[in-house]
C-alpha cells in the first residue's frame, strides 16, 4: 500500500518537474539596442517583461538622454538566474545599451532584465 502511494507521489512529482522545466526552456528574444539620446525624454519609467517562468520589473531613470539609474523592483527567477540581478543592470548602465552579454547559465533571466529595461526606455521616446 505504501509502495503504491510512493509510486503515485513520484509520478506526480515527475510530471510537475517536466511541466516546469519545459516552461523554463523558453528563451527570451533579444529586443534591445544602444540608447539613442535624440528624442529621449528625462524622467522615471517603469518596464516589465516575462518569458517562461522568469519575470522582471524595473524602474529606469533617464537624465540628459542617458540611462542614469536602473532599479530592479522584482525579478522572479531560479537561484542561478538571480545572479543576473547584480550584473546585468550595471552592464546596461556602462554600455548605455539594453543589449549586453548575458550571464552564462542565466541567459533567460539576463534577457528578461534587458527586455524590461528596453520596454521602460521605449516609454521615454513617446
């Protein structure tokens, strides 16, 4: 009887794992590009992006046609994806581009953050 419950529990866990792993395999496309100062309005803009199980919400400050600050408000990711939290925003600031090198092993999380920043910047052009 216990073995039967163990088998059912094991099958449920395996099925859940397969569903989560397939959802996590969706890699976000690269949307970003270098920031073009022309037409960029100063202000604070919010952006978000989701792909698979990863989601990022950012607040981007634009000053004098440049990205002045990026605050990562939320980032839903696996433990390895969290590595992108401290690395990707400074890269974006340094290069003034939302298309920077991703973190190895955290590609989707890196791209989700880049794309959230890109969406915020797109609002600054409107």
